[in-house]
């Protein structure tokens, strides 16, 4: 019974984190689409960006946000898609950490990276909990 309760808590945390990621990604997409805006300037984004280079990442970030909402609505989130989402979040963390360490990126960018680190690790933890036999490795 305790295992069922633990599983329920993990599922609730997963869904909450997916729902939280949805508006965060839409907000990030807006900032990427308008890098000359106030928040874009606080993150030290270049003000003058070719519209293509602003629109493409903004679209992809918004698309991922919509995928997070879709995953949150599923009775059982698609594990391969959630794995890609987790890798995406961890990749954003790695990139922002590298930029912060090497180029002195804005502290706000480091905060964004840390939030993505937490979400990516949470999602990987859910995947591990959903597949305990596979997490142990081959016999």
C-alpha cells in the first residue's frame, strides 16, 4: 500500500511539473521571439536579431511547452517523449551553465538553467520509477 501511495505522489509531482513547464516555456518563447524587450535585455540577449533566428527557437520552445501540457493530460505519459523532454531540459541546463561559466552570462540565465535542471531530473526520476526492472540493468 505504501508503494501505491508513493507512486501516486510521484505521478502528481510529474503532472504538476509538466503543467508548470507549459507556461514557463510559453514565456520563454515570448522572450526569444522579442529579444529586444525588457526581459530579453535583462538576460543579455542580443537586441538586433534576424526574425528567422528569433522565430525558430521561439517556435520550438513553445512547441515543447505544448507537448508538456499534452503529456500532463495523458492517463499515462508517453515515456519516450518524456525522456526527450527530460534530455531537452538537461541540455538547456548544460548550455546555460557553460555560458555562465565561460562567458559570464546573466544570472537570470543561470536561474532558468537551474529550473530546467530540477525539472529534467524530476522527469528522469519518474521514468526510473515507472520502469524499476529496467533501471536495475541487465541481470
